[in-house]
C-alpha cells in the first residue's frame, strides 16, 4: 500500500497537479496574509514588507518552495511544451479560490476567460492522454 501511494506521488503527471495546486494555495495564503498585515508609514507601505509579520505569508512562501521542488521534478520527465500548458490550470484555481475563500467577485468576462483556459487545457491534454494510453 505504501509503495503504491509513493508511486502515485512520484508520478510526474500527479506532480503537475500537485505543483499547480500548491501555487494556487500559496497565492491565497499570500493574499490573506497581505490583507491582514499592519500598515506602515506611507513612505514604506508600498513595499508590502509588513506582510512578513503574517504567518499566512510565511505559509504561502513555504507553498511556493514546495511547488518549485515539485515543478523541477516534473521537468525531469515531461517536456516543457506539454507540462507548462497543463500547469496553467492555476489560472482557474486562483480565481475560484479567491471567490470561495476570499469572497472576491468574478466578472462575466473573467468567467469567459476561465472557460477559455479550461478549453485550452483540454485541447492540449487530449493528445497527451492518447499518448499515455499507448504506453
């Protein structure tokens, strides 16, 4: 059972999804942490440096690092021309997460953009799926 779980986790296709999810999660943590950060004097407030006081910002930074390691693993096994388009699902996850967890509104134009991204990802993924079936 442990070997099977390890095999799934080490599957580069799983890692594309994991990396993408980690990036989206990191963005939500960073946004929440930045919103909760104390304000600094006007001369320094533009830097966003006060966000470093938030544990959520640090959690977001850790998630970025985890995603980076996962992405490097993916690049060892999957061509960049395939992996990169699939990783763009983050452009769907971040707005959805912002809507669900942060209460942000998604305009009709953004929903249309999300639909286009999903269509593009499926367009790219279909030949890859057929190729995988042959292996």
